[in-house]
C-alpha cells in the first residue's frame, strides 16, 4: 500500500460522535480532528462557547457541542461534563494514534497576557495547571470551573497537559490565551508526521 494512501486512511478515520446523558447534563459532541475550523457550539454557558470557538478556529478542528444542563443550579456540571465528552471524542477520533506527532506546545499572547500549553498524547492522564487568575469570575462564570473542564478533558482523552499563564492582569485574557495555546498545541500533537511512516510514537509501542 503506498505511503500516501496509508496517511489518507489514517486521516479520513479521525472523527467521532459522543453522546453522554446523566441526571445533570445531556451532551452530544461531534469532532473531526482534520477539519477546517467549523463548529456549532451551544453549551448553555456562553463564555465556554467562546472558549471552545478558540479550539475550532485555531486548532482547525470541526467541533459541534450541544449541552442541556442544570445551569439553574450553577454552571459546574455543564462545564465539567463538556470537558469529559470532548475528551472522550478526542480519544476515539485519534484511534490507534499511529503516525501522530504526539507532542505539541504553543505560546499564545492576548494583549498583556501570555500563556504556554504543552500536550503529550501519552495515554496517561495528567493536568498541571498554573493560572493565577486576577479575579474570581469572568462575567458570570466562576474561574475555578476551568480546572474542572481540563480535568474532565485530560482524564477522558488520556493526555498529559501542562498549562501555564506566564503573565496577565485580565482574567478574560488569561483564560482566552490558554485556550488559544491549547488549540495550537493540540493541533500540532494530533498532526500526522509524514516522516514517522505510520509508526506509533512510543518506544513501548503503546499509547
């Protein structure tokens, strides 16, 4: 089988659809890793929609998310469970992970804020997050919920994620620069490495 055909087979299979229904949230997620940055985002949490838009636009992922949750209580369950569902979709869409770059990193500025995100599609979930938010809320959204989103994402995608906001004074800018950096780092890590010739990027032959 020619190399270009093997790469085409890998790329055409890299999509997933997830539904996740609990007593607290009903969620559907469709993800195409090799997309063009299109998305329909309706989580019931407007600022989270804005952050997920950064993932679609800057990561060039096609991502549709619909969440109906108990936001009359607060946004916690919706934000956390959307992270879980996107993580599940990412893991499924990556398939056997053969040929991917595995690692990705990016620095993203937004005005006075600068964030660095490093990704390892490792098969080992881990989150290391250092974002010294300057206020407790962005609009009506509790900034503590972002760690819940990222924990849900890494635990179910089974990736290692390092997030550092290196400087910033505006909490909106801090978290938006994080999501922009995440989008580019994920894009890099998920890309097919032509030089790898379809090999799994692990000396253990397991991710």
